[in-house]
C-alpha cells in the first residue's frame, strides 16, 4: 500500500461515520445495530430487505452495473457508484442486525422456513439510460414501501429507528435519480401500457416502472 493510500485509509478511520459524509447520503448519523432480543420473525422480514428481489444486494449490483454502462456520462456514472456504496452500508447494517436477531446473515430470504438464495437475475440490466433510470427510481420506491411495511410489523424500537434512517437515504436517492431522469429523459415514457413519463421538473408521472423502452439508443 502506498503512503498516500495509507494516509487516505487513516483519514477514513478517524471519520466517525464516513458514509454519512458522502454526497449521496443524507448528512445524519446512522444508529448502531441494536436489538432488544433475538427474534426469528423480525430477521425473516429484514432478510427480504437484505437479499430479497428488491433488497439491498439487488440495489448494489444493479447500480454498480448501471455505473459501468454509464461511463460516457460522468455525472450519471458517479451517481450510480455513490448510491451503490451507500446501499452497501445499508446491507452491512441490516446484516449485523439480522445476526443480532439470531440468524446467520446469508444472502437469502427465509419464507416458511424455505431458503431462497439471492441471484443475479434480480438485477434490472436495461438497454439505455432512460429505462435504467426508470428501473432505479422504481427500485427506490419499492424499497421505501417495503421498509415502511416492515417498520409497521417490527415492534423493536431500535430496528424501527434504523429503518427510518435507511428510508431517509432511499428518499434522497429517489430525488437524485429523478433529477437525473429529468435531465437526460425529459418527457420520456417508459412503458406503452401505463402513463409513466418523466416530468420536466424531475417528477415521474404514473405509478413507476412497469415496462421498458426499446433497443439501446445510448440514452
Ligand atoms: Fe438501501
């Protein structure tokens, strides 16, 4: 490791919460993972957020893939990379909590005691900038809804608080992806069956991502 790398690493180590200081995270501290007592049911719910179809593992790999494909558009590539890193922090916090609840944090869900392991087909790979951004916006919306549902079902105040902090990041990501879509895809509709179009001010009209645009136009 070079001297410069070591200095950088040491700088990061003295930062009490390096992730909250990334520009794509909300500048608020994360509560440390804590639980009242082990609880298998709560762990099962959190495994959905961790390694389910729309969980953090999917978000990390999808945004990293989009980061790689957006290399010609620096601002988009940086956005996808930064958000992927924050999602990795969410994955870590959820994994530590699942462990405290008494369940090994393997990358799988446990529904009716049946293990369903995460796999790369959960990722929306996409064809162009607009359908990828639409999928990222839809992913954030789904994540927020899932976290809200689980917050309601989980009685442990420590976990509720952690999910609240994660939701704030996801809402921030939703704003950032929506702004990017308004810049690169103004007026673009991403499905022919429902009215899902990017508004001029960064809003997405309609219910979210339900389909995809045609071939790879580069946008
Ligand atoms: Fe997340």
